[in-house]
């Protein structure tokens, strides 16, 4: 049965037991080498699988947390974990890292794509060399990878953010979106669905602007200031990115807009705790990124060892998270988003 540690309030105790304190796992350089046999090609079982995570950018708390889960999983099954990546999340910044990993013949690459197409050529070369490719968090075009591990459905992520902003502004008024990079696959899918849901279900809410902070703290902070200056009647901001929502909260917390302009979106409890406690933010949502990294690593193992091919209906076991089934479009689903607020935020530490 598909399992997620953050399914709902009844799972709170279990969820709290699964999350660990955030620590920086990000580090540049080349993957560790060891007794791996290299790319498996035909999917034969291998010892000491080399699994390398390639996040959108290093130094991002969200990806630090997902990599912590990935490291835990790889250590569980006796593999070798590594993480490499660019300092900034630009569309083509990941290509050189993929090329290097292909030359090194790692067993699997686990990547969060900065762009759905920009890294496809490099990933296809890796696949041709027998390396298994798992995307997580943000997908490539489907033909460029073996499996996509999705944190939640795009519909579910969009809906929880629309529901929260509607509740917080009385289902009426002007709202804006503070996103990450303009090319981010996941962000754009969520924004499109949020726009559709607002139009269909919340006719008294008007989306007046969408701006991009490129997952940079200072740029996101400045974009927040710009939104408030450009739209004096703004009642709410949705930021579907952990960097963006924290930067927006930091701006609002010391401004005249604190308590006047609602802010919600996707964030981590440790980033957002002070802003929930001081009244800047009422409620926000996220899945458990540590579990997302953990599941992604086990998907990479299952592919590399030939337990699955990535076809719909394939099943595999992901350690403490239990059994998962590959769905349509070679996608594995972690679960539903979870809402964090003053009543429950102190039960989590990531």
C-alpha cells in the first residue's frame, strides 16, 4: 500500500518520529568511488550501488533535507551516496555534472530538474551508458528518465495552496504569486492549476501578478517588496517555493503589511516557525522532503538492481516507507501535502 508519513493529523506522531533535524548535506565535488560495478545496463544486481543526487542547486535547505533522506536510504541498502550540483539553479547548470557522472559510470543519478528539456541530452547519454535516471521534485520530459518520484500530485499541491489563501483572505480580494525560476517545471504546473482553480472556484479572488525570485533569498525578498508597492490593494501572496516563502515572510514580519497581507505556500517548519509564532504567517504546507529523497534513492536501487523497469504497475519496497507502485507516466507518488500552523509546527523538526 502506498504510504506517506504526512498523510494527515492522525499520522502526526509517526511523522514526527520520521523527521530529523535539518543539517547541510550539500557538498560539491565528485562522487565517491568504491566497489561499484558501474552502470548496470541490463539491470543485474550490483554491490555497493553508487547513487548520486543532483539537486537544482547546492546550499538550498530544501535539498539539504531531501539529500539527508537520500543518504539515509543509500546507507540502508549498503550503497555509496554522493551529491553534486551547481551553486545557482539555472536551466543548463546541471549538464556538466551529468556528463561527469556518465564518464564515472555511477549506477544511478537522482536529479531535480531546473528545466524539463535542457538536461535531456545529457540524461539520455547517461541512460545509453547504462545509468539509471530518477527525477524527483521537478521532472524532465518523460523520455529523459526512467522514473519520476513525485512529492504529491500537482492538483493536490495547487489545491492546498488555493484553499489556504482563500481561507486566510475571506475568499475575496487581490492575490499574487512569488515563484522560483521562470522555467521550473513543477512551479509552472502548480501555477497553471492554481490559476484555473481560482477562476473556477473563487470568482471573488483576482490573481494580479506572478513574479520570480529564482530561489534566491535576496531576489525573493526584493520581489515581495515590489509586489506590495505595485499592488496597494494586495490581500495575499502565494509562494510555492521554500526559499520564496521564507524571504517573503522575512520582509512582511518587519513591515506595515504584517497581519494585513496574508502569506501562504510551501515551506519547511524550521524555516517558517518564527513567522508562524509571531503572527506573520497563519498556515502553509509541504510534504516531507526527507522522505522524498529517501523514496527516490530506493527507486534508484530498484531500477539499478532490476527489481523494476519503471513500467506502470511495477512495485518495490522503500525501507521504512513501505511498498510503492509505479503509476502512469512512470511516476511514483509520495503522498499528499500537509498543512503546518501554530497548533502543530512544533511537532516537526526539518
